[in-house]
C-alpha cells in the first residue's frame, strides 16, 4: 500500500516535455509510481482533478544568504512552492566577510537546519573588496592572483559560480578583462558566471553585450540577472534585445537570462 496517492493531476515534470495527466504514488517520502494507477491503494488519497502537479521550483535569484540563518523554516519560499534558493547574487556573498570560508558558512547552515535547498555564488564585489578595498583602479597582477585564489577556494568548497553586480561598488570597477580573468577559474568546474549587468535602461544593449563578451572570452555559461527594459525610453525594444541574445546563442555561446516573476518595467 502506498503512503499517498495523488490522483489525476496535470503533471509538469520539469523535463521540458508537454504536460500530461497521471496519478502519482508516494512511498517513504519518495515518488514510487507515476501512471494511471487504477486500483492502487493508499493510506491517503488526494484528488487533483483540474490541478497541476510539479516538482519544487528553483528561485535562481535570491538574497536569502543571511535571512535563511535567521528564518530557517523558509516559509515565504516553501509556501510558494520554491524548494531551492540560489544566493550570492549581484556580486555580493557571505564569504569573504560575514564568514571567512564557505566551508564555515555551509557548516552554520547545516547546524541550523533549513527547510529548503540552498546553493550560492561567490561575489566578485565581495572578493574585490577583500583583496583591494574600494580602489577603483584595475587590479595589479598580484591582486588578480588573489582574487582568482578566492574564487578557486570557493569552488572547492561548493559554490556554483561567480556573480558580479556592475552597478554596485566595488564590482562596478571591474572591466571585461578583469571579470573574464576572475571567471576563467570556473572553467575547470563548469561553473556559472551570473551578472547584474552594468545598465538596465538606456545602456542595456551595451551591458548585455558586455556579459556576452565574458562568455565569449571564457566559454562559460552566462546568466544575465533580471533582464529588463528599465527606462520608458527603451520600451518597445525588447525583441531587439532578445535578438542580441539569440545571436550569441546561435554563435554557440551559452547565454541565459531570468526575469522577475512579477510585473515590473
């Protein structure tokens, strides 16, 4: 006998395929069967006619790095169906700074216990500040080596990539050459470079092109955060901007974008 039987749901399973109608049987906290399941017996039955059943959602862009330690039940996320959060965005991360290493940060999370899954980037701005303060000059070779060392150690400790926040001090002082050098450390890990780009209004085309150029120079996966047309002067040009991204993808570059899940810009 199954523990739970969810009957006749419309299933969107995350594979990219078309939704389909089926029942799902759960046993010992895991999916045991998917299909018609006619005649299946269960301690609990849920009628899901007219409802959609999907895996937990991934919120690819959060700033929950500190709050998940303060509010470990993560109810604001879980109650919306989000079961994985990605932190360390926009060039800011908890390491180096609040914690000396990601090993210690992840250890604190595990000791506290949280109800969602969590992964994080290491922030370019956070690393830059640790190595060279708020200096707006390009890094010296020694400083660049220090930044790359921070990225490498962070990857070894489990981060998923490098983020930049190019409208924020000090990440904004990094140019394409600096960002590419720092990001190349990700190559051995197939990590992701994600960016709050340098402009989201009148300069959005140049800013997207800059992120694409980092991908071109490194071969990395690039994630452009919360893509938008921030200024009304740019409204109506979304397809033109998307064409810029499509051309990069046709070139063979791995460029992806995300957007706010609410109406903005």
